[in-house]
C-alpha cells in the first residue's frame, strides 16, 4: 500500500528535444490582469530596431507567486555557490545597439 501511495505522488515530466534546447532571451516583459500573469521573453539583436517575442508563458497569479519564490530561492543558492550576481544599472529597456559599431556595406 505504501508503495502505491509513493507512485501516486510522483509526476513524470517529459522534455521533448526541441524544447530541451531552450530559447535565449535578453528581455522579459511582464503584464497582468486580475486572473493571469503574462511573461513575454524577447531577444534583442544589436543594430536591429525590431524584436520578436520568442516565447510567451501565461500563469495564474498563484503560480506567478510560486515562480517568484522559486527564482528567489535559486538565485540565493546560485550566489552562495558562485558569488554575488552584479546588478547592472541599465535603463528599463536596453539600448538597441548594445554599443556595437554600425554595419557598413
């Protein structure tokens, strides 16, 4: 009986290969309503004035709060192992050119 109970509490999570590669993002925009939080992950490219949302995650407010706690906990563990993560003073949105030279033809 105890063995069946243990199996009942397990969650089998599959990670498809195309998802396992991940999506790089260097900007996240968070918006919310009374029923959901929307996280848009964007990749800004140097010298390109347009950016696309690469991934969108929609969460219930309770899940967003759990995500906040989990991120906070993991950042604390990361800093304990690797040292403090320096917070770079940046404007709310990074500049579009990333201080790279303009391309010339």
